[in-house]
C-alpha cells in the first residue's frame, strides 16, 4: 500500500512547506516580469514570441495562488504543482535553446536549476498524491 505524504502530522507540515515554497518561487518569477520597463529577455526568445511576457507573469502568479489554494484542496495542489513543473521545464528549455541557437553566454547555468525545480515539482506532486492513493481513496477525502 502506498502511503501518501500528508497522512501523518509531520507529513502535512512538510506538504505545506513544499506548496508554500513552490508558490514563493512562482510568485517571485511572476513579479520579476511585472517590473515596469521589463520587456523580456534573450533567454526567453522561444517563449516571448508566443505570448507576451506580461501574460507569462500572470500565469506564474496564478500558479502561485493555486499552489496556496492547494494547501486545503489536494486536487488543486496536484494540478498547480503540475503547472509549476511545466512552467519551470519551459523556462529550462527556453534557456537551453538560447544557449544553442542564439549563442547566449552561459544560459545553461541558469537552465540547470530551472530543470531541477521542474523535476522536484514532479516528484513532490507524486509524493503528495501517488496515483495508487488517488485511485484507492478517490479524488478528495
């Protein structure tokens, strides 16, 4: 039987720390792009033409809000952590692509922690709500 993160008192606290920590990183990223005068970055050359940077900022901030909401609603936490993982992965890939195609000096250095945040979000999502536990206990308890 798979034990879900959150079944014990210490696990619940750890789950809150994970969600608040990821919310803080997402909110920080969103706030950075809402700074007056910020018009994008060469490192985001793959993402910026698709959607303006201010819209990306809104997505980051909305994800942070959903992560905080997920403290009380496990099904929201799953989706919010998944969204955070996708955002961090997209940022990682954009920075790596700028290194390869635009010869952006040392973009790979910043891409590495973005990729690690994406991986950690995937792992934490699984630990918070493993698929077996979801099937066994239903969507919300």
